[in-house]
C-alpha cells in the first residue's frame, strides 16, 4: 500500500495528498488536451492554406453548419476552450470516482458507462441522449453550432458552467470522503 506510506510520511496527511492529486490531474489533463488541440489546429492550418485568424468559418465546407459570421480562428478558439474544459472535467470526474470506488475496474466501468452510453444511445437514434452525451460536449459540434445560431455563446456558456458546478460538487464530496473528519 504505497499510498498509505505516502500519507503517513507527509506532515499534512490526507488533505495534502488529495490536493496534490487533484492539482496533478488538472495540470496533466490541461497539458494533454492542449497538446491534442494544438495538433488539431496545426492540421487545420496545414490542410487549409488560409489566414485562419480572418477567414470566415463558413467559407470551408467542413464548417458550413456554423450559422454565424465568425472567423475560423474564433471558431477554433471557442472549440479549443470547450474541449480543454471538457478534458479537465472528465479527468476530475474520474478522480472523484476513484475516491468513491475501491477497484480501478469499477472506476473505469462507471466512467465509461456515464460518458459512452449516451453517445451509443444517440448513435442508434435515441434523440434524448444527445442532451447527456459527454462526447458531444467534448466534440463541441452541436453545442457551438446552437450557440452561434442563438447569436452568441449563451448555450455553450450555460452548459460549461453547469458542468463545472457538477464536477466541482462531486470533487468537493470526494475531498470530504477522502480526507475524512479532522481529528485533534
């Protein structure tokens, strides 16, 4: 039980381990998602020899569903921000689950069920599943299209805040469970 040895060795105990674990998860999720997004942007910039900052997004057939007149750079910036947020939210969700469930397979199974089952249901034609599809949020496709159709980032902003609050609450509950009550 190396974690128990680490907890005994630290002066600050379980709370310090939990905070460092959470900070590490946030940092790694941010860095890995940002690296993936940088590769995507590099691919788009190499594939389409346009001025990404000023080129209208609708000028490319791949972005023809975007109903607002925004530049490709703005669209990519919104998409990158939402995907980074989604990556961090999923990492925090799995970390919080790990404090509730003892076995790693149960954590992976629960995270997959919650994130992938709505995607499968949407794929096979269940219309209500698109509202719960995390991969749709990560893809930022329908969410951004609906936000731009509405004339702004209202839907994406509300969905992002809702996910941040939900993951924050789950993370706080996991912190209370992990750290337990302070003994004096």
